[in-house]
């Protein structure tokens, strides 16, 4: 139904319900002594002794004493007066800044400004977004029976803000006017939802561990006190929160453990970093292409305790490729001597549900021989027996280094003699070769 043309008896008034703000009064406040005395007054002990008689009321106002003339309103009665905080609070005069993750709470009043009573008032309140409307209030089944002349009907609606961008609070009323005409009144109140913070992540994989760094930046004009920043790992991932070493007195303080202080992220670009270590569960097989690590749950409060809550999208790591056969290095000597054999301890893991093998293990010959510095000492191909399903076998490879300094063990390759299949070589491993 479209809006009824002509004047309306009813009108909507809205006020956002949120924490009040401090009233800051910033006039120029002075100390009366500075107006009538110079810097050199205290050099004369006789003149300084006369100050209490000249200014008997300076700094002697009794607590709770009111000055109805306000003649002393610009005088500094205490050092805190210079801050400009008057002790008063201000109710919100407009919607103000509305951020994602907050609860938009609004007090709505529909007023009858006509000289006649209106009857059978149906009221609706909706939040209109780009692609949908969300109904907050509908009195169709129980209309307001009447609103007298000069009267009003008040109500409160709430909406958890979950989308960025332009929003419109749509308030409509369908009522019978004083002359019995059925009228339709729509009113629109627009506001924009901004992002209070940004979350930047970095993912690094080191051997069997995955490290996740999350940097949270405050985009609001007020400080954010982070009550909770928790990472919820995906299935089959375990997580450890990495923190800097704390002072011993803080570690032994039970009060600090029970009453965890919030982390302050300052207004206008303040940041805080969080670091997590993730490991795959040993019982979980690696799934091809599965790279979902989890998501962050973030809750905070502003200066006056206004709450907010956000959940990030799934954070992705490096894709995990499924490998039928996985080769890992278990141990390598801490000291490697030039032209003396050394043993590298390896593990071959069958991650399939059937027996695999036998296998052959060798060093790849792709590199020119003059550039190779690590060779197999003895038989060039090591033969391994069959490995049962979902099991592994350990073995040792006898190698020898022919050059001093930092050298790379490259091209350790596994070949399945039954399947006639060669698997990807093991990643390069650096060692230090010392002289005898």
C-alpha cells in the first residue's frame, strides 16, 4: 500500500538506545592568583604572606556548596577541572556510528499531534537491507485500539547487525483518522553500518605444524576492550595459543587467571597480534584438498561497556594433498664429517587401506654429478619389504658428503616396484659438513 497523500495525524520519532557519552566542557579555566600576581611575587616573602588575606576564598569552597551566581565557574577548583569533564552525560542525539557485530536498539514513539483521536492503529517496524527486509514489530493481530489527541504509543525494537552498508529503519502505521478515513503513514530512517575492525591473517607451515598469525586493527573512534579472541579449529585440528613469556609474579597470580583482564586496542588504528599453532590429529588421515583451519570468535566492549561480537569466515591454510606413500626424516646426525659415512633415519608411511610395496629408495640422479655433494655410500638402491595398510616402516640410508660447508640432501626418491610408480622426492634438507 502506498503512502496516503495529505497531512497525517500521526508521526514517528525514533531515538537510538545506547550508552550515553561524557559531556566535555572546554572553556578557558584559570586560577585567580594567576590574574593578579606575577611570577616574581613569591620572591618577596612579605607580599607572599599577604596572599591568604587578599584571596580568602581561593580553594576553600565547601563540598556540596552551590554557587547560584556561577561567578566562579571559570575558576580552577581542582586540577581535574582542567580535563573539561563536567560529570554530565549526554543521551544520543542521532543514530551515530553503528558497527557490524553490535545490537541496534531503538526507542520508537508514534505521536498523535492532531485534535482528534485515531483508532485501530496497526504499526510495523522493519529493517530494510539491500536484498531483504527483516520484520521487527507487527501489531496486525493486535492493533492499538486508540491514541488520543496529544498522546503517544511507545515501543522498543532490537536488531543484531550482521551486514555492512546502507540500512533503513522503515516505520509504517495504518490507522483510522478522526473523520473515519483509513490512512497509511510510512517513515524512513537511514543509517550506515561500518566495520569496527579488520582481521588480517598469515599462515605458515613448518614440518608438521601450521602457524596462524591474526592481526586485529581497530577502525572505530573509541577504544576497544577485547573480552575474547578465540580460534575455533576445524575438525581434526588441535590448537595451542602462543604467548610471550610473562613475569613470574603474573604467572603465580590466581586472581589474574580467574579475572582475565581485557586486551586494549586503541582507537583509530590500534592493533594487536595473536599467534596460534595448529596440528593435525594423529588419527586423522589427510584429506585431498582440505585446507580449512577454522574461524575466529571475537567479542569486545567499548569505553562505556557497549558490547560487540564478530565471527570471521573460515580461515584457509595451504591445501593438504593426499599422499598414498609419505616419506619423513626422523633423525640426522648433529655432526657430519667430510668424506665419512653417516646415517639418516627415515620413515615410510603407507596411508592407504591396502598393502603396498616392495619399494626401492635411491638418490635422484637428475643433477649433474659434478654439482652433487651428497652420495649414497654403498648399494645405490635400498630395497624395502612390503608395508601393510595404514602402517609404516623405519629404515636408514647410508650417505657420504664430499664438500665442506652447508650442503643439501636432495632427491631421496621412493619407487613402488609392484605398482611401477615413483613418488615425489623428499624435500631438500640442509646439513653442515665439517672437516675431520
